[in-house]
C-alpha cells in the first residue's frame, strides 16, 4: 500500500514536470527542424539545423527588436527602482496621515486594467510627440512596474531593523543619508529581486507595445513575434517563429532558474504579505 | 499612533515633510501615466472623438452608452454600448473565462503546492520545472501552443488521433466550439505556477505542531487538509485568487494572438482596443474601457465583501 502510494506520488510529480516543460521543449525541437521535417510531428529532430535561427537573426529587424526590448526594459527598471526606493522608504518608515490610503491606491493601480488608461495614454503619447518611439513605451510601462516596485520594496524596507535607523538619527543623519548610506547597501538583494520581476513584466508587455509603435524597427520582441509572417498570407513561418521564441525565452528561463529563490520571495512579498 | 493627540515634535514634522518629498516623484509619474489618462478616457467616452482627429470632438453626453433614435416611420431605434450584443458577448466571454480559469488554477495550483510541500528527493528540480511556464512570455506561449494545437501539423492532434481519442483533426484555435477551450488550456498552463508558488508560501508558514497534533489525534490526511490546512491557508488563497482574477478579467494578449478575430473568445479588452484603434470609433472604445473598469471594480468589491463575510462567519 505504501509502495503504491509512493509510486502514485512520483507519477503525479512526473506528470507535473512533463506538462510544465514539454511545450518549451517542443518549441526548441521545432526550431531545430528545417524544410518538410517541420510538418512531421516528431518528438526529436532527425536533423539538426540552425537555419531558422539564421533566418530570424539576419532577415528582417529581429536583432533591432531585441535591442529595443533590452533598452525599454532596462530603462523601465532603472526609473522604477529610482522612484520606488525613495517612495518605499517614506511608506515603510515614516508615519504620516493618509499612508494606508496611499498604499491602497498604489495597490489598486497595480491591479488596474491597463485598457482603461489606453485612450488617455494615447493622447499623452501623441501630445508629447512620442508616438512610435521607445520613450512612449518606457513612459507607459510605468503604469504597472512603478506601483509593483513600490509595493514590493515597501515590504522589504519594513523588514529592516529599526535600531540601525534610530542610531543614525541620533547621530544627526538626515533621511536622505539614512536611505542612501545605510538602507541602500542593505537593500541590494531586494532591489535585484524587484528589478528582475519588473524587467520580466516589461520584457513581456504586449498591449502598449502593439498600440504605441507602428513600424517594424520600433517594435519590441513580443510584438515582433506576434506579427512575424511569411512570404504569403497562408504560409506561416513556424520554424522562424519558434526560433525567435526560443531566443527571447532562453535568457528569461535562465535568469528565473538562477534567481529562483529570490523570485519566489519577491512574488510572495507582492502577494501574500499584502 | 499614540502621538496623534500630542503635538508632533519638530523632528516628526520634518520627517512627514520628507515623506511627501520622497513620494512626490512617484506620485507625479503615476498621475501622468495612470490617473490623468484614466480621467481622459472617461471624458472621451462622453464625446464623439475619432482617431483621425481627436481635437474635433463634441460632447454627446451618454450617447455612446445609450441613445434612442426615432426613425421617420416612428419606430424607436436603441443604440449604444448598453444595448450592443457584441459588447455583452465580450463581457460574458471575459467573465466566463476568468471564473473557469481561476477555478482550475486554484485547484491545480493547490495540488502542485501540496506536492511540493512534501519532502522528496529532487524537489528543487520539480520547483524549477514549474517556474518555466511562468517565465515564458505570454506571446511566446500563445505561439508555442498555437503550433502544438495546429489543425494540420500540431502534435496534439497527431497524438490524440494515434490514441484513437478523436476521429478527425480538430481546428482547436479556429473552430467555434474549441477556441475558448484552447485559450483556457494555455492560460491555465501558464499561470498555475504563480498560484502554486503563492499557496506553497502559505503552506510553508503553517506551524508544523498543529499538523502533528492533528495526526496524533488520528485524523487522516484528507481530514487534515479540509479541517486544518485549508482553513489556515484560506486568507492567502483568497488573496492569490483575487490577484489572478483581476489579471484574467483584463486578458488581452493571449486571446489576441491565439484566437484572433474570434467572436467566441473576444474579451472586453480586445473589444475596447479594437474600437479605439482599428474601427475608428475612439469614443465608443473609450466608453467600453470605462465600462470595463466599472465592471471589474464592482466585481472586485463584491468579491472582497463576500469573501470577508464568509471568512468571518467561518470562525
């Protein structure tokens, strides 16, 4: 009986791992196939061809799209962390009237359906002459990365020991000194976690990238992949799409696996503790 | 907060000033990218603005939501979002999608979390594996699954045919009967890990002693789960559910890529964006965005109210 239970448990685990990993595995396999082999649903590639990767990287602006995504996500993370860390210090460490209302407002913005701001954002983007530029994306992505960053960093700052801060205040240190000299060095792990999560959400964003850019060279990778098409309307270049998908996903999966623990703690700080 | 009745010290007052100074840049940016745009969206929903010329707009009151036209023949014609069957179809699609997907994700996430909470060799590998769907961009997972679900060459049809489970190949993402199923499969696959991780975190915060005591009292695992574990992690699960539900209610990218132009899966967000930027009905799209916000807001308030009521009643 015990044996049976154990076997059933391992079968369940095997099923979980299989379902989680198989689609990505199959995308990799497909990306390595070429020609007619693509249309035979085999579980492993008979031949090993990098032609799809060559196509994606040399024909069309995919490399440019990758750079765009990196620039946008990097800038979004930098700005969010910069604005987020001062806000988080104020929210976590200073008592003032309206603090809990503010926290609630920040949480609701992060849960806000982005479509509800789309029309107004479009107006702002056009008024600032940012349409079809990466700056439009950097600006609009703040709507989801900023509240998220503030929220998660606040939970991290709250956990820092009070004694250090009190000692610094007695020594005559102002809030800016406390934040930059004392808290910031302690906050590096939290900043890395939050930054990574913000980077991932900016890297994956689709709605604003689709709406605020119009030419192939200004697109980010999710939009580029979604709009990747073949020579004719009926010929979908699955090999190229899968190669592009693998290129975009491998760095993310690597980052996530390396920083597994950090990411889990960041996600739960954003979710459970709130 | 005992200091509230006492006059605040100069230091405390200075710190409050600092707090607002530290918050100001963040609040300004959020105002520019969230607050103001949302107010403008609401404003546009009361105008007749078109994408080509946003400035040439006129106030039309509630016409985008509801209006009555009298035809020369004397017949009344109702118009506007509130009587638009396409819109209500989108609302129904979205709500149905959110309820089914979040329910499945909660159950599956619970199963995964309970498995990961047990001690077994190779636990780290399993946890790493379930993080993969979460790490894959939504667009990429939509494309991956679109390929696997392809009617002609997709591996899922091939496997099902070989197993004899289906007689002919199914056009999963294109056919009216299965398009929503396809969207649900991909969404559940992609977001169950998030649910599992949040539930797992709650499980790991449970005091071991309680479970030990229950075991000593002769409770079987099934009873322990329903009587001890579930009530204790319930608040965390409720929070995870609302996070996921709010995410599901605004679904856009997965449906846009996986089942484009499909009436069966068109969500509220797709409907709004389509009108804003593709049909040249900017004002109508703004009205849809506003209504979408109201519907999600009301559902959230209802969920929080109902959740808290039964939560307190259960204690």
